[in-house]
C-alpha cells in the first residue's frame, strides 16, 4: 500500500490498505490478542489518514477513530509499550492537522497528542519515533496558534527542543530537520509581526533548510 501511495497510486494504495486492515481486524475478531498486531493496525490507519488528508480529499476521521481503538487495545495488552503511545500521538496530530487546514480549532486533539507523546518519550527517551511525534504535535499547535493570532512561542520552542533530541540521535533525520526549519521560521514570523528582532530565528531556519 505504501509503495502505491509513494508512486501516486492513491486508489491502489487504499485498496491494499483495505486488504491489510481486514486481515488485522480478522485476527482480532478471532481472538488473536497480539499487541504488535494492534500497533501495526494503528500505524496502518495513520497511513490511511495521511493519504486521505493529502491526496484523496476524503475525511480521515474514520481511520483516526480506528487508530485510537487499536492503540487502546495495544496499550491494554502492553502498558509499557512506548510504540503504542507514540502511534497514538501520531494519529492525534494527523487529525489535528486535518482540522487546522480546515479552519477548525485542533487544540484539544493536539493536547492529547502531546500527552501521548510525552508518555512515549518517558518510556523510551532514545526512540526517534516518539520524539518526532511529540515534536510534531507541538509544531502543529504552534502553527495553529500563530494563525489564530495567539503567541506560539512556547509551543514552537518545545517543538525545537524535542527535535534537537531527535537530531542528537540521528543528525540526518529528515522530519526533524525540516520541521526545525519550519518552527524557527514561524518564530521569526511571529517576531517580525510583534516588533521583535526576527534575525536569529530566521538565520536558524535557513541553517536547517540548507
């Protein structure tokens, strides 16, 4: 499914995702209580969310609800699973991003993403996946605050601090590098509009984009 998606075959990707989804749900219905299976199902649903948000024009809400249900099942079976909490954060910020792009207030779901991401990082501080999902939740919250005329600095600085931890683990992490540039750019934009010197923030933004 992901291969079809990356090559632009949206309908084909959704078809393959649907086949995989039925397989995971069938295993669950048959009483196969495997936390790893529920985690894979949750990640599958977040992939469907991304495809629907960016490429198909279909609301990702159904996939979002299924992702949360799968995460809850995985955590119930393995409460120490940082991957499940990170996946919940991923699903929540995806839904928050969808709301943001449609002019809706995503604060509630982004706060849930931050809570899940914080839990994931506390369980495993060395996992780039958890760090990136937490950082992205803060990033999107800052983006919303900036667009709504609120002060985004606290959210965006938390995003940069979290991405810095990812980059200490993997200096080439594309998500962290790209979003660091975006976060510093938004901090510069806020400063420019509020009588603050944006120079340092914009310089950092350029450095991360290079």
